């Protein structure tokens, strides 16, 4: 692996791609600095070596092309300066104006500059080679530490690496993601349990199929489970369901049976008479949801089942919530899973957590540091688990 830990960057100008796409409030104040702090080990290592850093990042989804004030990285530059305890040079001028080019040319070892939002260039998301060439001229080596953008073949994440055939590296965050995902998929201790949720089977079909030959247990939760429940002949009321995927669900269950994979679908459900936190609720068998009601979370018997499966596992992958996690009334199943996975880790299991709601749950409960590995990239992790080649990773490995 092309890791920065094996190289000293003293006196070098490092072009560093990070993921600073952080949430902000209406006043442009950062509300969660996790992505910035996760980049600090790489930044601090490079600075300790005596490198000059030219940092690239994106923020939001600008559409117009060119500078858009609501998507500026200026608040991020100011916040990064506070975290690092040193000045972070920043200009809202774009490449071609001469200002960022001159700033990079004058940068000395131990100094940091942040380029304006890389997505202000329409060529970025198209993988434009000319933009990548312009970026490559700013530094003499390239480090990619933006796993959250590794599944995109963009100018700053994949194409630019071609201009540094012998000087391209993974940052510590990227290295950690790749190492842990490879361990999960190719060298798991057994039993290996995958807990897969989400609203639709269609969005997770790639993961389910790629894991069939790898896991011992498959737990199917979230909205997608109702498609499986209906495929088994159950009544699901108004619960979310992909009727065009019923045959696919049956086929997946047959294939799991044939491969000896044990699959678990919640047997009871917390149901509601409307989609609201203060709705009337009942607990019923999962296949007996009356008309006009919809399933919103796992029931208590299902939580006991989840506990037994999780605590007997040595490797765990969790991607997707158990219910309508955004409503506190229906977050119990998701919280229970987080608690059980943390307990399993305390007993020596290896657990990987990915996906927005799963990650939010473990953070909300203060359990993130109890997990073996919490992925920083939702879409990137999903595609990796599907067995796809991620352009941002391949560009460094080639």
C-alpha cells in the first residue's frame, strides 16, 4: 500500500485531497467537525515532516459553475486554522486567476493553504483532465485522504493521481478504511454477521449478493425487510414494500438456504397508524400488520433475536437502521443494535459500522469509540462492499 507513513515529506509541496464537506447552520457555523478532525493525523504527519500543504476539498453541490458564496470553504479555512493552531492561507480566487498559483508557489515548509471549493469547477465532477493538470502543477506529490469521495472519478480524487505516477499516496484515513474493509471482506473471523437495513432492497441488492459467499448470518432490517416479509406470505399493511422485488427476495432467500447462510428477518414489529412520532402504536407479528397501519421498528422479540445473533458473532458489519430512526419513538431497535454491537466489541469481536443512520446512532449514544471501525464514507463504503472498484483507490494503487 502506498502509505504516507513510509515516506518523509520534508521540503516537499504536498497536494492533499480531503473530505471537508461538513454540515453548517444558517450562519455558516460548522455543526459537526468530525470530517475535519479525522483528517488531522494525516495533516499533522505531513506538517511534522516539514511539508508545505496545498489542501483540496469540496463543499455541498454548487450547480452554476464558478464562485457561489453559499458554498465557500472560507468558514472551513477559519475553523481549520483554530484546530491546527496555525494560519491557513485561503483565497476565494479560482485557478487561472494567478492568485492560488502564486500562493502555492510561495508556500514554505510547515505552511498550509486551502483551495476554494473544488466543485466550483464544472470539470471536477466530469473528471476533467485539464483541471487535474492545473491542480498537479501546484504540488510535487499527491496524497488522497478523502475516502468519502473515493467512489467518484473526479479530477481531484482520481484523475490528478495520473500526473504523479511515482509520488501518490494514501493518507492515514484512506489507509485505515481500505485495511478495515479488506479485513472485513477477505479475512473475517467467524461467525461473520451482516446486518443490512435501508428502505429498499434495490438499493442494497449489490451488497446482499456480494456478501452471500462471505457471511454466516444475514440480518435483514429496516424498510427493506417488509419486502421479504411479504414475499414469505405475510400481511404488511401500509408498510413500505417493493412489489416488483418480491421474486428477487424469494430468490435471495433460496440462495442463502443453498449456501448455508442463516438469515434473520424481524418476527415482530412496532406499528403505527400514521407516519409520525406521536402516532398510535401497537406491537404485532411482522406478517400480521393490519390495513391502515405500517411497521416502523423492530419489536421486543426481534430485539432479543438480534442480541443473540450479534453477541455470538466474531465479525459484524452493520449498515442501515432497524426502523424509522429519525423519530425517537421508533429508534429503539436501532439503539438496541448499537448497544449489542458495542458489547460484542468489548468481548473481542471486530465490528464495522457504515451508513448515515448507523453512524449517527453510535455517535448519538456515545458508542463510536467502542466500535472497531466506523466508516467515514457512506456511498464509498457501499460500493466497496458491493465489490466495485473505487476510482479514488485504484488511482493510487495503479
